[in-house]
């Protein structure tokens, strides 16, 4: 019984990460403000992507062709920007997205 209890406590300690250092209050307040602003931008960009999808579907139904290359490029860049915002607001990435860093570039295959 002691061996299984010891093994369980060892496996539980594997999942405990070292505590991260505390952020100064000014940094935390700025992060909260940026998170709110970027959350609003993300909602607007999501609405823009929804509109773009509707336009692409309508054009595909009318023309029976794949969407225009510029529409696809715009959708790709907007999607990349949304991913950067999500990574920032979920604390996955500490660098705030555009306009505080470079706008995402188009992928080589697009």
C-alpha cells in the first residue's frame, strides 16, 4: 500500500509546475486593459469573418468557381490575426498583437 501511495504522490507532483513570478500591479492593469480591448477587436473580426464567409459562399454559388485569390488572402490574414489575439488574451503568448507588434504576414503557400 505504501508503494502505491508513494507512486501516486510522485505522479501528482509531476503535474505541479513551478510557481511563476508575480506581475507588478501596473503590468497586470495594462494586461487587463489590453485583454478587454483585444476581446472587442476579436468579436469585430469574428463578425467580419462571418460576413466574408457569406460573401464567399454566395460568390461560389453564383459563379461556381473558387473564391477570388484576394478574398482568400484577406481571410487568411484575418484568421492569423484572430489566432494571435486568442493566444494573447488566453495568456498563451505575452506579446500583444498588432498594433503593438507586426501584423501577421501571408503564408508562403497562400
